[in-house]
């Protein structure tokens, strides 16, 4: 599985990926508003030259934050490999902490991150309602019919 820097992928291809997966490249989380198509990150491309995994991140104040993580084929190690790539860059930049924020309906994501050493650190109540003021296309109902309201922050200390 080859991990490729987003710097080596045409911007329009990344933009299209975000449009298909997220409705637009605009990512709204408690930590800020980001254009996912311009962030640092990594991707995995299959034999048919299709993006099957993509992660974006930022580094600030000696902390790394994962802004988006998509794996289009579950159980293949794509998400884990992408997180490991971010952790490696974080360590190279003297970061000792990697954070990620997800929504309360993302039960699979919460399980995924915790199995990889992340721990729950904060709950941002009603954060998604505020995010909808900036990005109205965020749905009201998410996975398994759960209303999307809150953001849950997880963090992992790096060795």
C-alpha cells in the first residue's frame, strides 16, 4: 500500500474527492474552518488510479490535528496507514500530541480511533449547530439515525 503526499496529487483531484465525500472541501470543526483541498495530507490510490483513502492535517503549537480521514474500503488498513503517516510527520515536527474531532454519530470512527490509542478528551456540545451556520449542508441526522449535534475530541500522546 503506497502512501502519497497530497502535494503530489493535482489539486482539482483532491477538490473533487472532497466534493464527493463531504459535499465541498470546506471543513468546519471546533478548531476552525478549513479548505480540505489545500491542507497537508496523504492519500492511497488503488490499481485503477482511484483515491481510496485520504487524510488531512494541520500542525500548530507543537500539536497535530487530523482534520479529515476517509477510507473508502474498510478493514484493509487504509485508515490506520494514513494515521501512522500523520503521526510520523507530527514526530518529525516535534509534536507530542495528535488530536482529532468527530461528531457524536460517528460510532465507527470513535471505535476506530480508540483502538489506535486515542482517548476521549473533550465534548463540544452543540458544536455542529454552530458549524451549520457556516456550512448549511451538514445533515441533521447521521449514521444509524443519530441526530448530529456534538463534536467529540480525541487525542493521542506520541512516544
